[in-house]
C-alpha cells in the first residue's frame, strides 16, 4: 500500500517503512549485549538466517555494504585483486571501500546482467602471475545496476567451479537474493552453495528498517565477527532491530508481489513510450528506463513530481531506475505513468 501521506516513492526498495507488526516486535524485543553474544533476538535471527541459506553460522551487521566489506577483508590480502563484474555493487557503489579498507583492486568483466562466465575466469587467471594475484570472485545476485536481473544458477555453479579450481574464494552479494528466489523458484541455499560467504539485506524489499547478515561456515563467521568490531560494527542491545528483521525474513515470499507490480509498470511505460523499456528484461522489482524515449526536461519535471508527491531518483546518463516495493501499489504506478504522459 502507498504511504499514508499519499507519496508514491519509486526511488528504491530501501524506503520501505516498518509494518505495525515490526514496530510492535521492536518495542517488546528481548535484548542483551550482542558483542558478548547475549542478545537472544539477534542470536535467533542469525540462526534462522544461516538455516535459510544452508550455512552453519551468521553474523548480524548494520548494512549490506559492511557485510560485503567484511567478506572482502576476510577473503583477501592487501595488494591482491577481486574478480567481479564492472558494475557490481561492492566495486561501484560502496565508495571505494575495498581499496580503502582491504587494499585490494578489481579485475572486471562486462557480461550481460552481471554474468561472469567460465571463460572470463580463465582469461583473468592467465594473467594472474603477471598482474596482481586474484584471490576472490564476487557474484551479485540480483544485479542492481543492470535492473535487478537474475544471474542463472547453472551459470553461477559452472563459473564457481572453475574459479575454485584456480583457488579463488567466492562471495555472493545477495542483497536481494530473495528477489532471485521469488523470480525463479530456486531455493536460497542453492544460490548460497556457489559462495563461501553470502550477504543479504533485511532493509530492501524485505522491508525491515535496518540490518544485513553475513553467512558462512563457523570458522569464517568467527573471523568476520572479529573484523566487524574493527569496523565499528559491534552493537549492543540490537535485538530491537533484529526483531523486525526476523519478521522480514519470515515474510520473504511477499516479494513476488513487487515483481508483478514492476511488470505492470514496465508494460505501461513500454506502451506509452515505445522503446523506453523492454518488459521481458524486468526479472524482479527494478525497472530501468531509457530516458531518451521519455522526452522531458529533468529539472523541471523533478520539481513538478515532488509537488505531486511522486519521488524518483534522477537519471544516470540515459538510464532511469524505478523500483517497486511494499509501500507502492497499482494506483501509484498509474499515477506515475499518467503524470509522464
């Protein structure tokens, strides 16, 4: 449903607000000191999260960016490189975290929708003795900048096998992994099998107000927990937010509703502005629009949208990203499309 004040917010699924059930759970949460391992609500969340993705342990962190950076710190040493798609979130959107915190660079690929092929790995490893050593490969699924595209499990499995044969560790940035699950029906643990660690967010489409988790084997997570304190991620009575995350994780199947709404938005835009969107490419809840096919002056239009309580991010070059989530509905989609028309 839309926001109570009538705002239609298509900027991101991160703008979702906690439900009444989440707020009640936060207010009544049983808490302790998480750094000492004494917070029962956090402990329950970590156990549930690990179980869902088929790992033996998990650690709760404030953000997905911290989860990715901790995983990179664990898997790499300074001076090494990370093999990843050129648009992967940990390389392009996390403010240079890997370079600043872990002292690593990136060897990039440029496959469609964030895909990395076995041939990409082989080509990168041919130069690994002359160029800096590659120690880690990162998947991002779903792939944000390509429009929430799902990377097929069979490709992930095949490429991971080649990467492991070359001695690489694997991290899965699964910030929106449950969107991939909702789109394909493939269980989360199958995607997680392709990584030594996996990070996913509670604060995007799952709708909790804050929080992410890193999952892996017990030895790995013990070290990631140690590194979490180094980055200032040691939290105290954090069960008050873990309580909302538990509800978000429980209700993860509702993400399919966001995908249906994104499909409607893509279809309406394609009908109104031919060539602006290819609906068949909208796998999940993100719609990338070719802004050159929707002729308007952005500064003027953005001001008019704000007055009409329609919130969108500015285009990135010719690309305009719209995101559906729990707090927008069919009427909001209709409002946006009619406004543009």
